[in-house]
C-alpha cells in the first residue's frame, strides 16, 4: 500500500509542475513553463498570450512568433487560443542526455513592438527508459584462495532518465557464496560490487552463475538484467596495481584524431601470464566510448573522434587492469576539455525591413538581429558593429539582441540603397569574426520640386505661322522617382487683349512642348508673356514656375499703303499742276506711303515705273518726292501720266503703284482745254451718281440763292456808304500739290479760288473769283446778285474798280452772274461742249 501511495504522489507531481510553470510571471524577465517528455504534438505548454498581457486574438494580429535559430522547432504558437504547444515529440534524453535537469530556452518576438521575451521550458522526465547494461555477460575470475569478504567490481547499469526515474538500486540473484553491495561514487553514481561471502573450492564448483538486476524508481518500475559468470581460478596471489588511483588530464578541444591523451600503467609482480596486465575500459559514458580509444597492451588513451567543448566539456572513465591470472584492479580517468576559439560568432537577422522612406525620423528601427558565439569565456564574448560613415547605428537591447536604427536623415537622391555590413567579433585569441550583409533600399518621398534649367526662357516664332505648329519645348527635371518624378506642365491663366492665353498657345502636359493655336500677327502684338508651371504627381504635389517670353517675328505680309495721293472714291483720277516755267528740281508732288510691317520689311523705296515723257520727272528713292528733272519745253504735252511704284525691302518684296496725272500749264484755262482728252470712267453705276449729284447741286443752289438774297438786302443798306472793290490776286503761289483734275476738282476748289476759263470758243474771257475763298461755300464773299447772261463778251464791260459788290469782276470788267442761269449754262453748255458728264461738274466752280 505504501508503494501504491508513492506512485500516486508521483503521478500527481507532473500536473503540479505544469501548473506551477504556468503561474510564473514576467517579473524576472523570463516566462517559465514545464512540459513532460514524450507528449503528442499540440500538447498545451502554457498560455503565452496571458503571460504577455495580450488577448488571444491579438497574438496573430501583433505578429507574435517564436524566433528560430536553425535548430528543429520543438514548440509552436496556437494563434487562436494564444497558447504555447508542442510542435512534435520531445525526448528529454535526446536533448539533455546526462544533465539532471533539462531546460529549453526560446525567444518570443512581438513584431509590432519589436520586443523579445525569453521563455524557459523545463522538459520533465517520465520513466520511459529501463536501466541497461553495456555488457551482454559479465565474467569474473576468482582465485580459489580468495578470502571471504573480497570485493569484485561489477559494471554499472545506465538509465538516461532523471530523478526518481533513473537507476535507483541493484539486486543479485540468491547465492550462498556471493552477496551484493552498492558503493556510492564521487559523481553520485551507484557502483555495484560482488562480495565473496565464503571460500571457494574449484574442485567442488568451477563456476557460479548469477543474475544482476538494475531497477529504477519509476512507476511502474523498470529494470534491466545482465548475467554474471564467476570462474574459479587457480592461485594468483598478486593483483595489478595502478600508479594513480585517479588520473586527471585537461586537453584542448582542437586535438586531432589519434592524438595521445595520456598513458595509464598498472604493475603486477607475478610472473608469466599472471604478471601480464591488459587494459580496458570498465566504466565509461556512452559518448566517451565514441570519442576516446584505449590500447589494451600499452595503456595509451587516444582521441578517436574530434572533440567539441560546446557539446561535452568533461569525460569520466574507469579503466581496469587485469593480469593473465584473472586478477584485476581499476582506476578512474577524468578528462576535462578546454575551450578553444574555434567557433565564429553567428548573426541571425530576426526581423528586417527591405526599404525605409527617406523622410523617416532618426531612430527608425531597420532590423532586429541576434548575435551569439558557442564558445565560452572570452571566446564567447561577442561585440557587434557596422562600418563607420553610414547613417545607421546599432543599439543593444535584450540579451544578445541588437537593433539597427537610423542615425540621421536619409536622402534617396544622394544614396538610393545601402549594403550594410554587420560585423560580429569575439574576444578570443586570435579573434574570430563573421559578416552578414543587409540590403536596404531608400524609398522615395516627394521632397524635390521639378527644376527648370533656367528661370526664364525666350522663344521666337514668325508671324503667319500655321496653326498647331510647335513653338518651344521646356523641360523640368525632378530628382525624385516614380510618380514623384512624373512632371506635368501647364500654362498660367493670363489674358492678352482681353482674350485668354489658352486660345493662343497650348502646352503638352507630358512633354512640355508648346503649340500655337492661332496664326500670330506681328502687327497685332509683338511679344507674349507666358507662365509655365511644372508639377509632379507626388502627394502633396510640388511645383515650380518659369516665365517664357514669346517674340513674334515680323514677316513681309503687308503691301505698302499709299496715303497720298489718295484715290477718290468715285473713281476719278488725281491731277497735279506743274508750271511750264518750273526749273529742274521743282517739287511737283509727293507720294506718301506707309508699311504696317517693321524693320527692313517697312523700309520703302520709290521708283518711277512709267512716264509718258521719259526724263521729264524723277522720283526720290527714299522721299517719294516727284520733281522735274529738266526744264519744261513747249513740245512737252500738257498732260503727263506717271506711274510710281512703292516697294518694301522684305523677302519677297511687296509693292504698290499709284498713277499720277500732272498738268503742265501756267494757268487753269490751259488745264481745262486739255480736260477733253481725259477719259471718263466706265462705271455702270455713274448714271445713278449723276442723278444724286444733280439733286445735290440743285439743293445747294437754292441755299445759295437764299443766302444771296439776304446778302443783297444787307448790301443795299450800305449802298451809299461803301462801293469799294476788292482786288483779287492770281493763282501765283498756290502749291500745285493741292490742285486736282476735273474728276478731283471739287476738293481743290473747296480750298482755293483760281482763275478759270469757262468758254469753249475763246480763251479771252475769264471769270476771276476774288481771294480769299472758303471751303464748303459756293461763291466768294463778293458774290454778285445781278441777273446777267452767262455768255460774256469783251463789249459788256465796266470800269475796273467800279463794280458793284454783287458783280463778278472778269479781268478789268464787271459782270453779273445769276445763279440759276449760271447753273443751266454750266450744265447744258460748257460741260456738254466739253463732253463731260454732269456728275463731274463742280458747283464751287460756277459760283
């Protein structure tokens, strides 16, 4: 019953340990759990979400994971329940072998906060291994003269379990000659010994067969057995004796295979075969039997396989020396392995970012890494650093974890990516180091506006350009990348003469090419001021502005325009007067012309294209003045026709022509005599114009008649007070440029009064209109009111100086010119005889 109660207490111990493990808090910086070995996959280890202060659903959301460092993963996280569970079968003996307690350490990383939590899981032993002996059979040779009480060492059993589940006791099958005693070793092991209880007699019994049983303390109890054969030998009274009861040696872990560690020696004073000692391992750990070799004849201990301080640091072996008579003795060999700096540090990047924005603040975490060295002491002390000159630094956090953070602001336009070399170096002699590289790209931020090569531009375009033609191209460069470097061009909203700029010029938003939407006219405007904006597609977008001055270049697209002489609207031909007495160089008239173009396109030159009398007139090349080239001769015709051309200096040159009629005469009658030869215009609409002119002349005559009646009344009142006559001067001094022909005589006579001959039969009778005469009046201020016939002869005369105020003085005689008869005479007589249409008659000439 007592045994059953102990078994129940042991079974209850495992859940209790698990429960106590889950109650460990985070106060010490580590979370502790315990789990029995040999559990199935998914076995609950502990509530990790609770111990981290998280809700179960936050485990996956915050990126909680177990950091693996290359070894097989024994545990995993249940993202739904937030618990730590086993990832597979756990064998404590495989993991911890001879260690009394098996503690597994792992790290939990919270990705969201980049915090590391240490977790320690104790693997609890269960009684899954029975004690076992290495030997299949034990043979002990005992001399028959051996005295009772002699002890013979027996091989120890090995149980990889721990605690109560490990080896606890030995049992020997019943025998009257032998008994079993267990002696405690220096390492706490139990060493069985066979004790001779009474003397042996080889003649009675040459051998004895026993059974040694090893038992553990598990529930149920497991056991292992090995048969023992005791051979009774003949007398051999000396046993081998080792020089040292315990051999101790320290060796470096870098010894190569076959290297001798030490030599054990045992002496036996017997002779012959009884004095020959053979050496063998009697008791050694399973790992030691694989590492070391023992030469049976010499006692040399050799290194069989490479040593590894990081796996096994201490070996304990028992060596026996047995002579040929079967007598033996034992000694203990203790080997300590010294660490050598044979392991370079290891760098494990647990979390890293591939890129970082260039506008990230200083202190931004780039990567989280772990550095470790399997060596011990100074050989295992590791320092981690990065090369200088980089905008990064390492900060040590929990344990051997480091954070790689930014040390200053980054600029992608200067450095697009960094190949960061992480260096871990231990303090061994010589020191070992490890390098790993981390490629970090600098992500672009929209921190650079588009930049033009100049703050202002000038472009030139000839006028009359075709619509849609390319004018100019602007280019802005943005040092950013991707959409932050995609530049869009636009024009500022200006107005030109009240019209939006967009109706004149457009810009390709992608290429920056400006196009003309209209054909420009230099005479309308010569320059255009444009504002171009370049904006990127960043968020927020950045932009820059430049000014563009567009100069419109003049082209020769305007023909010279002749201002004087101007062509009358009724189709008449202008007439200029040149006296026969004119000297060479006499200014007859001046052709005035302008050109709306500019520059050389507006430089005008005048040339005499055609003349009825070559050599008589010349035209100033640049002034347009028409002058006589020689003196007039009697043979020169009264009417001279000139064609003057005005030409600019454009390419190609444009020109305009004007026809001048110059009357060569000293008096107006001479001019009128030649008017018959002038051709009337053949305009089909002149009949209508004639009717309008007759109506206009009649209306003006009526108004004039009323004016004369009023004036006559006033003059009668002063009849007795004044009868002075006014003398009139001739036409001398009148500029010939103001004289026009018959078709243009209206404009001339509205400004001046001249001496005109009205008779067709004789040149002796003249009408003299006294000066001054005023424009827009039908007669002079000294108009007459007498009713005299139009036909004037030399006999009807009055003494000069005695004419009435209302009379008309012709040379030295006075005549009365009634208005209506004058009009009739002029219209039906003189102009009919001249063959002229009534539309060409000029009313002021009759008055």
